[in-house]
C-alpha cells in the first residue's frame, strides 16, 4: 500500500496498517480500493500519527507546533490523552501558556509592572532627574538641558 502525504511517499503492508491503533486510519485503508492514496496533511505530524498507528506509542515531534499537532490529533480522532507523558506535558504547558498570555493581553498586564509606562512612572522619572540635578549628579548635556527646561 502506498500513501502520499505532503509530497512524501510512504509504503507499508496492508496487514500492518489494517491492524493499527488508530481507528480512523484503519477505516481509511478499508475504504481505499486501489491501495494508493494521497493525504493533504503535514508530513511531520503524520509521521507521528503513523508511528502511533503502528506501535501504539504517541509522541509529538519537536519541530511541530503544538497547535498544529492538536489539530492533527483531532483530524485522526486520537485523544491527546494517548500522548506519552513527556509530550503530554509539552502540549498541556503550551495551552496553559497560551491561555495565560490571553489573560495578560485582555488585562493589559502583558509586561511586569516595572516595565509598564504609566503616568506614575513618568513622575518617578521626573523626580529622579530632579534628585540628580539637586545632587549635582549627571553632568551630561541631557541633565543640563533638563535643568534648564525644569527652571523655565
Ligand atoms: Zn515524547
């Protein structure tokens, strides 16, 4: 049996593929009378699915985006719970981080407090500059310009 996925050719015996672990792939094979078909999916993700089908062990390739891999699992109707612990951890931490980032974006806290620009921080900046001037620190052109503009 020959399958083309993302331009890559895969050959395997009908016997091996018809007794694999992925139900949807077994159905696919059963419905292909000519034993030669093309799947328009990512070949990297497909290889992991194929490995799972043949061995029953599911890992997520390092070079595949977890988002894309989850879509692939959904397409092949494989639960993410079938992933080995190493890769289940990676997938779940990706989705946890993604949801955290979404929360940060909606709350406007995408940067830690000290990096945020706010009226309070510009007041602090001004006070620091004034403190530098009063202590005769910062003898730079910028300090002198600030001093002049402060006095006007
Ligand atoms: Zn793994």
